[in-house]
């Protein structure tokens, strides 16, 4: 019995099983595992692609979205504090996008009723770039941009 | 495995202000190690915040969120002694849930 099992392992049965699992889509190293994570949206490189992945139309420019406590110049691109506030009624979601990062979308926040439309976080920026705050309110999308200058990039390491 | 999330929740007027600091590498998958090999991406993908069991924020993060992600948000209501819970899941399937009491 034991010897048999060892034979199977030796002849590479384990490898075959792994390959099969991979082929069947059970094992996808590095792929999205968390439920509810929109992989398509995080893979995009342009605003148009992102909007398509989110299932929205081109966003309207809005002056009701403001960057609070967000620097003009970030010394360290690895840690850029960004706070986005929306004064648009029925704000449902806020997303932060960095134009010149390898993938634009940095983070997306869904706000249930009762949560204030203001979110603070920290993102990485590879270089000086426009940062977009995308707001979904009442099913429509709005956007505001701010340029943040980066002295030291946060992506190349 | 992962270290605890630091959560601070304070009543501010008629809402509760929550500040969260999660402990995570947030590796982008873009960096290379000394041998020139790409360091695989490793980052938090989803974060859920609940107040007494009701979801008050759900976030999706990409690798562009900084190492040891920080989050600040406010929700209406909340009283001293209420529970605020933060859970996250990363792209390797690791999870962590931490709880704090509103002060």
C-alpha cells in the first residue's frame, strides 16, 4: 500500500493532479480569490476601459467632488494620502484612480446609506500624475481631477 | 498570520468616525528582487466594515493602495460601546477580522 502510494508520487502523479486542477480553473495563482473583487476594473489602463469594466458611461466633470487633505506635492510616491469628499446627493460609491500608474484604479469604496460620502486612504503613485476621484451617485458617474507631483516614485522599488 | 488591524472609532457629533490601519505588505507585482525576479503580487482585495453587524463600508483595493493600508470614514449614528468590525481578504485568500468598541 505504502509502496504503491510512493510510486504514484514518484511518477509524478502529484504534478498531473496539479496540472489538471489548474486546467480546470481550480488553481489560478495570483488570481482574484476574494469574492466581489472586480478583476476587470483593476486591470484597466485607461479611463474608458475602467468605465466599461464598471458598467458606466463617461463620467461628467463635477465641482462637487473635492480633494481634502491631499497634497500638491508628494515627497514619497509610496504613501500619498488622499481624501475624497462628494457633495453630490445619493453618492453610492467613490473610486480613486491614478492616471499614470500601471493600472489606473487604486481603490473603490461602496457607501451604504448612512455612511458619509468622504473617504480617506493612502495610495502609491509611480510618478507625477493626475488623480481622479470618480463618484457614482444615483446610478450616474461624476469625476474630478487633481494633479499630484511626485518627487520619489512608489512603484519601481 | 497577519498582524491585527488597528481600529479607532470615535463618536463625533451625530456620526462615528472610524480610522483603520491594516497590516499588510501590499506587494504590487511590479517590483523585482535582487536576482531580477518579479516579486509576486500580494495585496488586500476586499475590505468590509460593519457597525453592530450592519455593513457601513465595502471597499475593493488594487495593489496601488499603500503598504499597511489606511482608511478613514464616517457613518451616521453609533454610540459608545457599539461594535465596529473590519474584515479583509487578500489575493492569496488570507483573511483577518478585527473588532473595536466605539469610544
